[in-house]
C-alpha cells in the first residue's frame, strides 16, 4: 500500500479442499460445543476476524443499484470447524442479514455491533466441513477509524468502490476479516446495463437480462479478505493476455488514453516480469490494475492480482514507481500474507526495496544510492520499530523506509547469491500461506548459515541508528 500526501509521495496502503492460511486447523472430532471467539487473536486488532473455523472459499452474489445505493447479496461460505461450534461470528458492518442456513438447515442470524452471530440448529463438530449461506442487504457505508482513517465501501458519483486496509471486506459481505484466514473467492456483481463492475482475479462471461448485467470474477489462489475489491462505475476496460494469463486494466471513461496513469498501468506486465526475475514466478492467474478517480482515495492498495491506484499518484504524469510497489506486494503481502498485523514490514519493506530495484532497472539510481539517501534522511531519533510499529505506526516511515533498509542491509550482510536464494525460497515455500518475522529470520539463517538475531534486532527493533552496512 502507498499513500499520497500533499506535496510528496509518502510510502505509508470455491473449491472444497482449500484451507486458508499457513497453519493447519486441528481436525479432531469433539462432542462438546462452544461459541467461536469474536476475534481471531491479533494483539493490534482484538476484534478483527473470528475464531473457531477456517474458511476455504467465498462465493458472493451481489446486486448493487448506484442510483439508490442499495446492495443485496447472498454469501455462500465453505469452512472447516477448528473446534466444536455452538455458534460462530462473522464480521459484517452496516448491513443486515435476513436469512441464514448451515448445511441447508435454517440457522439464526443476530447482529451484535459489527459482529454477525450465526447459531445453527445443531452444533458443528470440530473438524467438520460445513457450508453457510447468508442473505443480506442494506446501504453499505465506510468504516471510520480515528487512527487509520476511512476504508471500506465508498459510494461514488457513478457507482462505488470497496477498498481499504487493514479492513474493508466486512462493509460489503459477511467475512472472517483477518489476513490469517485466506480463502478462495468467486464474485458475481449485478449492476445496471452500461455500468462496469470490476473485482479480483480471472474475468468470466457477462450475463445481461432485464436491464441488468452480471459480471463474474474468480480468484483461484487463497486471498486475504482485505485484498478483495469491488469497483463499480463508468470505466474503460482493456482486456489483453500477458504470459498466457488475462490482463485487465480499468480506468475511468473520462481518462484520456495519453494520461500518465494509463501509460504506467500499461507497463504492468513489463514491471511484473522484471520483478519475477528478482522474486520468482508471478504467483497469480491474472494481471491488471484499476485507476479510481474519486479524490477521497489518496492511496494505492495491492488488491490481489489487480491493484487499485488513486489518481493523485499521477498528477505529474507517469509514475511507474507506485506500480512497482503494488506489484511487488503480489509476492509480499498477497501470496505470502501476514499472520499478524504487527509484521506488516514484511509486506512494505520488500515493496519499498522493489521500488529501488525498479529505479536501478530504469537507470534512475542504484539500489545502493536509494538506500544511502533513506539511511541519511530517516528520522532515527524517533523510536519507531519496524518490527512492531504499534497500531498508530502501521503505515508509518518505520514500516516502509526502515523496512526497506532492513531488506537491503540483509542483502549486504549475507551476500547477493545467498540473498537471491533466500528471497526465492521465501516466495516459494510460503506461497499461498501466512508467515511472520520469526519465519523470515529462520529461513535467512538457514540459507546464509549465519546467526542473524543481532542483525534483525538492530534493524527492526532497536531505537538507535544501526551501523551503515
């Protein structure tokens, strides 16, 4: 994710058998049942996500009327119980569930703030696979956070945008809204004829009937819920193929073909191919990007397979740097996802380092020169820890700039050859999984044969300036 700030760019935003995340749920049967926890256990966000089950897939059917702002939907959720469940929670903000079933049997659905509590007719045994179907609707709205700002569903002049980090999905469908529970996604969005609806993954065939068009999208790799997006409005879509995979680029219809944003988004395949030489094979079945014109979106977000960019990044012309940043996240943050939010430097540090790689590729500056400039100008006197930035520092300089410096300093520490092996093993061994800082340190030590505790302590957690590598 990258945020645009005034005057400068500041790096700041359905298939059975697939389990989300990198930690396998227990599959032991149990005759006892209890309510699933209303939070997944993240120290930064205790109420994000939910406990007691692991989602395999979301199959979403959504209908949205831009004129009235009304949304109706049916969510079919396939999951496995990780404990005996008498009830379970989902995250749902601003919308109301009207009907729920568990394995075809009626269940009760009760709202408790932003939690949707589902009570099945009978308990769900630990290790059991179950299917939850929820009908819901209302007028979706954003989530407002005093620290992190506004995210989620934004109604626009010609449609809507569902986007945001660290949460957004719960504003348009019931969800286990935490990156540690990755899942597959199928999305069918029905909108009035002449309106475009863009989401993640591979596009399907549109269906038109009675003045409405249904757009189909499918993400075939497990995805963290905050990486899902829905962009509705008057957009010009360019559909091509790159490396044998569909490429979809969407920009507002009013955007000239010569606009800098169009120029940069059209380099998506080229930039992704370059990054693949550094990070390993591109991890998803589709490519693309979406430019949104709403001025409230002053950031870019690595929505899986199809990043979304605010127009503020391109006010001075092309900006390939932000495209490189968001595409790097397809490996770091999307394919290899967070286990807990405190480790967000794993996403942003590598994406910042990718910007430096791209600058070197474009003969603008070497990676070393980029590192040296940040090292000299970074506010070391501010005791912010990249490895544990706190909620207020989730999108701060420590995560991005100090995170990027940590990645480059590790490269210097272990040498280019070992670093190349380490990065490609990281993206291969943790592909479609979740990971944390300890996992990264363990792999770096294994590949390099070095003991690196002191190194990572200095670069990620120390409140003093580390020696220049």
